[in-house]
């Protein structure tokens, strides 16, 4: 028993993490197609010990699939997702192309798996920074209504893909050799630097990345007027997004109750013991699934405020893991076609 | 005409920046003593083309000085500043030892140079992150009273001294060579990583660095109930501190009026043109004096909110420059003894 699965963008950093996650979580795969752009065709990738050849992502190659996980950017999703759906394939899409469409569920399973039943073929995977944040906000809103959130992000270069990771490494080597860092894929030098701009700018002065945090959080939490302001900053970290978060509640919430609630919440690990210098850091959390929370403390500037620090692997919970969790939730809810002949 | 000057901690990153700043700003020096710990004694440093030998920082060596700039950490300041003052020397101290004492002015000249007249021998230089922030907050509060500030910092390793800078470079080289980064001076690995903890933890869950931002801002702005919450994070940047800031005003403040006010304010340079991808970044601002502000925008979560991004060289405005500016303000106000025989 299993699903005829396609991964579109299989050779990218998220595609590779999807493959690892499907394997480690033992997702039932009846048939696997690894699709990518023309320049990756012919590459070999391994899944459960078997070797697969990467094929071109075309409408034809998306036939005979039950499920496709897309992570190849907006233009590819816009071009191919409708073809996949027309062929009866369910798509979990990691691009931002469909996330805010009213007939597309935007899902973080710990928060709103129930909306999957409304899907019409496309389910959207949220922005990486949003995914790790809403898991925490959803747990905390059980303690008191959330009035407002201020979040500053510290986002790793893997959020911009493989080339950006290679560029950070190459630029770092250049600076260590006394040379100037030369930007190529990323607009400005990123080695030993910060870039306070991710994605393009909108008319209101925010970047699209920042407004994704506001708008996607509203949709996932199903609170259309949710008040959230974000500053999104690229930092010279390879993998792992971090967030400094300030939450204003409608009533006072104690640090102890927040810590307990978060410790019991699905998908969250609390690492918060200042006396022993324990708080999550992205370098150490790369390759791990949970959303880590630390530095939980009251707010000296607000009687109903709480501050904390959130770290997650942006390729896992921010992308691949969340997509596979959505696929698992579809299976559990019998919202996905399943083949009776298994791959092995 | 000039001042008999001592620099205590002359061989540190801030001490070196003080020397450069005194030279570039043509500060009148009648006699110069470069003092440091025993292990730096005998090192040679250059000022205005002349070579000086570093001597040990002792009470005796602080005799016959009109002014001493201290930047050697709290224990040295606690031990030696009283001796210097007892010998009639005015001290501008960069440690946190005296900053919150009621009889010690804590000064950022653009904001509160007028309190210098109350000094009794010691003037405190604020925390690096505080200095760059209050310059901006002071300018903005002319537009409307500030109700609350939320700030997340992105602080370079030079704030932790020369050893931390060397450690970031060494760890970066190790990671590039496929090895593990080994922490020595800094508690956790910092290469390609973030450490959400600077200075030690206090009982309220904040770090001392974070509460410095709250308490020093209150004192410098002379607003004892000023509401500010901070998260202070060490980032793998060599020089230059950055801050994501959210300000809530008592009344709405337009982006345009904020931009104009900041552009006209002493010590501030606005670099804010998203369409042309212009916003300040720390790598490019190291070695520069101004406080740079960009990413100025309204707040989608608050009708009277404003968000922006502040970058400054923490060794300049955050330390050496501010100390020299204080010295200049003392001279202007005739609050400092001046020798009639000049150095050259």
C-alpha cells in the first residue's frame, strides 16, 4: 500500500530534505518520481537504498501521480500545479503562489489540519518563518487571546537556496583570505554581514517576506485581524531560522504557564535554562525536526507581555517536514488516493 | 593648549578606536599615556606619527592627567577610576560599573550633553547598543511622546573584544575546513551561528545586556518610566551592531516626518531607499562614525507604530567616538582642565 509520489524541485535543498524526511518517517511510497528543471535531468538520487534518475518537471511527468510535493519556486508552481491537479494529483506546494487563495488550505498540521478536508487539489505549505512561529503562537493562545506580536527574524541563507549557501561559504573564505566578498546570487555581501531585506519590497515599506509572516499567520490561525509586525533579516548562518518574539496577551500570562504549555505542545521542545546557559542556537539545531523555544521571560515594557526566542531548521519544519506532515495528515484523513501495490 | 590624556585599556579594540578617533577629530592632547594590563606593557602604539610605549595601568600612572578614557572592563574601572578621580583626573568610563549611579552622568552628547555640568569626576559612556538607539529615539520623540519600544539586537563579536573577533575568524576557518568550531573565549560556537545571550542572566529572565538597554535608555532620555523591552543576540559579524526597532508613539507619526526628522538629526544618516535596495548593513558601516537608519515604515500591527533598522559601528558611536564626543563637550563647556603647553 502506498502513494504514487512526485517531488518537483527534488535536487534543491528543500527537495533533498523532503526525500530524507519521507525516508526517516517511513512514508508509504508506491512509486517515486524525482522531477527538476532541465539542467538537473539525469542526476541520480537515492531513496531507501534505491537509485533514481531525475526527470524533467513537465505536465506529462506529473501524470499517474497521487501526490506531488512542489518546491521549485513560484514560476514553476504557477506553470505546473494546475496541470498536476487536472490530472487528479493532489499537490502540496511550498511556493507562495497559492498560499493566500481562499480555496487553498494553508496548513501547519499542529495548528489547522482540520482545514485539509476543504482542499480542491492544492494545499499550500507556509513560509518557513511563519511555520515555526505559528506552532508557538497557537499553543500560547490557549492561555489568553493574543493582542499583538512583534517579531524580528534571523534567517539563514538556505532559505534562499543552495547557491546562497555556497555563496556564504565562498564569501567567508574570501574574507578570511583578506579579499572582498563578491555578491552573485544574493544581492549584497552576506559573509560577516546582515541583509535587512528578504524578497522584494511592497508599497507599505515592508518586504514580501515580512508581510507573509503577517498574512499567512492570520490565515493559519484563522484570525483575519491578527496584529503582527515583522522585520525579516538574512544572517550569515547556513541552516536554521531564529526569531525574537514579543507577544502581548489580553490578560497577564505567567512565564511558568507559558513554559508548561509550550513543553506539552506538539512539535515544540523547550530549551530554556539560562543558569546553565541553555537556549536554542541554529547551528546546533540544523538537521532536527522540532521547533525549539527558549529565553521565555516576562516583558518589562508591558504588563501582559511575554518575550521568547524560537529556532527551527527552516528546511525541516519550515519546508520539507511540514509538507510531509501535511501528506501524513491527508492519509490519516483518507483524503488521498492510495495504491494497493507497494514499491517494495 | 591641550589635555594631559590617559587611555586605560589602550591595546583593546575600543582603546585602539579611541586613539584613531582622537587623531581624526584633532582632539587637543598635551600629553598622552597609553595604559593597559601588565601583559601588554612594552607594546608600541602610534599616535599622530609618534610612537608610544604602553605602560601598566596603576594609580600612580594616572597622576598628572586631566582626563582618562577607560575601556578595560568593570573590574579595572572599579579598581582604578576612584584613584584617578582622587588625583583630580576626570574619567570617561566605558564600563558599566558607574552608569546607573545617581551622581554619575550617563551621556550621549547628541541627547543630554547638558547633564555634564553635574559631573563629579566620572562620566559614564553607555552600552554600545544603547548609544546608537537613544540617538534615534531622542530625535523621534520630538514628533510625539514614545509609549513603548521593542528592540531586537544583532550584535557583532567585537563587542566582546579582540579575542572574540579572532575566535569568529578561527571558527569560520575551521567550519570551512570541515571541522567543528571550538568555543574558547565566547561560550558557544559563534561561526555561522547565533547566541541569544550577551552578558549574564538576571533574575527576571533578561540578560544584563538587555536590561542595560532598558535602564540606560531611561537615564539618558531622562524618562524614568520609559517602556522598552530588548532581546540581545550575538551574530557572526566582526564589527557593527544592528537593531530592529518597533516604536509605539502616543499619536500617529508619518513615515515621511520620521524620515525628515532623522535626516536632520545630529549624528544620524538615513539610508532608506528600498526600490534601489538601499538600507544600512554592518559590514559596510564598520569604520564609520554615524548612526545609520533605514527600513523606516509604518506598523501594520499598531496605528501609532513605526518600524526601522539601525546600524552603527559599535567601536565608534557605541564606544570610542561617544567617549571622545563627551571629552569634546567637556572642553566646549570648560569643564576640563587644559594645559597651556601643547604636545606639538
